[in-house]
């Protein structure tokens, strides 16, 4: 992490947009401050030599579990927890 | 067992334990859990029972199915008692990060029960009826509250238990585990819930084990390692002393003890939080107010609608983690943060592998301190909350099993002894903690 990035309001606003999260002015200000502190603390990872070290996406090697590709009955209705339905469909907000 | 439900309601009013409670006893009896009430952490799905994982964004969600672990408990005759309080999605160490009830510590109401499985630990401590708890850990959420409340908390190897039906926090870290008043209780419930599951592609294919078979096996010849880094700066001297007392106890029972080093303990904290937040921010992307949980009127375009629902449904810590987790995965920052954290995780795993070539189990304090007071907690910054997890995140990153068991008191509050073992070696943890328990 040799580069230093500026953690500012603009960045937090950009992240919030990517994450589909509406933030208030107070939240943006607070998170900007906290992000600086937290990311600065995380930089202690720079001290660890990881040259040639593979990343561990999982804690240990597990093999995939596969089953026969056969249909099995599914007893519940995916629509039963939604308030936004029309007939047998989920109803979403308009696209634009 | 209707009396049990009434009693649970009273305890809930006193301690803040449940986000939902069974309305009637529908247990079938007849198995290993006959006559036992099993409580379920709010983030584990129970059919028909409101399941919110401590979050407003899941308000009103009633799962049309049971999580695999719940189904297994029902199959053994248990009463599924209710959903226990927790930090929102598991995001916390003190169970204060939730818009719902905050459980209090049964030993001192001014103090935290620990998090994120706070309700589970609190109930395990105060239940005056046969009870076992299903809890869940991502970075220490079973061990921490077990330590603060003075109960036994067992986090199994990653993949030992099915995660199907769990509201995910971080998929490479989440483990469903157990709590009980005694080691035998914890061993029994783990025996019931472990094993392969066709609905979880990351579960171990090892056949289910009867962990109660390890009870009473003693610790003769068991090699115990004490990692120096777990007794460093920030660890309360009284806590260190109590834990060393337990280690000496194991030695007196026939175990051998040696000190060793796990050099990446300190940096495991940053590695853990980066990975956990990155995974959490992707998991939380699915909550959009369409298919279940919190709904708002369908106004505005889809980005506006989703952003509004999420702003309303998530509370502060969840928002903070979404922002941080999204940042560490973004183009330009990903290599420096997320990928770097995964490489450091490899180093942390190597530390443990090296240690377990020399010893059978590792012994350390579960938490650096006893349960803090709520006024102390509210004065802490987020980074200080995260730092409280410094002793539990490394074993969680490595996916190794761990158990917290009471080993004395400081200022009248319980201290937790944390034992860790190599992957799939839960038996050694049960042997050691049971030996200590019966010798006490």
C-alpha cells in the first residue's frame, strides 16, 4: 500500500452510490472521519511480507458437494414473503 | 413444555433475550433432545417464526423452511423455543448494535452480555429449565458472549455444521455452533447438528461424530501450547492470571504445557475485518425490499428505491461495514486491501499449522477483559470495538474449532478460557474442558 489515497467526502459518496445506500449529511461526515482512522489502522498489513504467498479465500480446502441433476419437489412458495407481487410475479420499481 | 415458554417470556422481560418466542409447544419428543428447549440465534431460519438477524431490513420475514441445524434438532425431539437477540447480522462484540433488544449480562445488569450471540449466552446462563443454544460465530461471536456470561461456547471447525438457512455475514468465516451450561451439553448439541448436508456445498463430508464419546477421556499426555502473543499488552492481568491457573490445572491433570509463538496474531485483526466486511458488503446486497423483509411503497426508479429501503433498514454499524467492505473491493484498492488481507490470512493459517505440529491444543484468554459496562462501551469508537476481538479473530480466520469455558472471576465477572485445536479436532477441546470442569 505504497500509494496514499485521499479519503474524503467525495469518495464516501461514490462508495455509497455503488453500494445503493442513501446516506444523510451527518452519516457522510461521520463515516469519512471513521474511514480514515480505520483504514489507517488496517495499513499495518503493509508490514507483513506476503511476497509469493497465495491468498486464502477459504480457511481450508473443501471439495465441492455435488448431487445428481434431478428435480426434487420444493414445497414452499417464493412469493409468500413479498408485499410487491402481481399474479405469480414479483413487482419491482420502474427501471428509470 | 408450555411452562417453559412462559418462563422464557419472564426471563426475556428481565434480560432482553428474545426477538421472537414460540407460541406453543410443537415438539415431537422421542430423541436425544426430548424435553430440551433449544433456542436459536436470530440469524438462523426457523419455519414460520420471524427471523430478522437483528435487523430492521428483515422486519416481518417468516422463513418458509427450517435451517438444517434447526431441522436436526426438531428431529431429535427438541422444542424450538425462540430467536435470541444479537448484533445486527452479527456486526458487534457487545450486542449493542441492534435496533431491537439489547441483552444484559446476568452477572451485572450494567454490563454487556457480549456479542454477537448475546441473547444465546445470556439465556444459557439464566435458564432454569433444560436448555441448549444454537449460536453462530464469524469472528468470535460464540466465544465472546460465552466468556462474558460464564457459559460454555463451542465454535466448530468451518464446515463441520451446515450453514443452510443461516442469514450470511461472511461465507468463508460463518460457523453455526453451540452453547450450554456444561461441556457435556455443548458436546451433545454439536453431535446432533454436525455432518454433511446436500444444501450446503461448503460443508465437510466427514460423517457425523458422537462428541459425547470424548467426555471423561482425560488429558493424560495432551500437549497444550500457550501462545505468548495472547497474553500481551491490553490483556487484563487478572484475566491472564485466571487463564494461567486453568493451564496449570490441565498440567496437574496430566497434560504437558509449553509456551510458543503465533507471530501473526496482531495483524490478524486487520486481515479479519477487511475480509469480513468485504464478504458482508456483498451478502447485504441482496436486501432490497422486494422479495421479503422491509418493504416501502414502490416509488422512484429502482436505484432510488433500493437505496431508500437500505438506508431505512440497516442501522449504523451495518452501513459502516457496507461502506468499508465496498471500498476494499473496489477497483484500484482491491489488491492493497482485500487481496493483501487474504494473503495475510494464509500467514495466520500457517502459524496455526506450525503450532499444531508441536501441540494438540492452544490455550489463551477468550477476551482480553471481562464484560465491560454499557457506559464504557458507548464511549468507544468503532475501531476500539473491533480491537476487542484481537484474541478471537485469528482462529476464526483459520476456521479451526475453539471452545470458551469459564475459568474464574475478575471483579465478580466471569473469565473465559479459550482452547483451540486443529481442523476437525473438536474432540480434544471437549476432552480438555470436560477434565477441567469435573476437577473443579
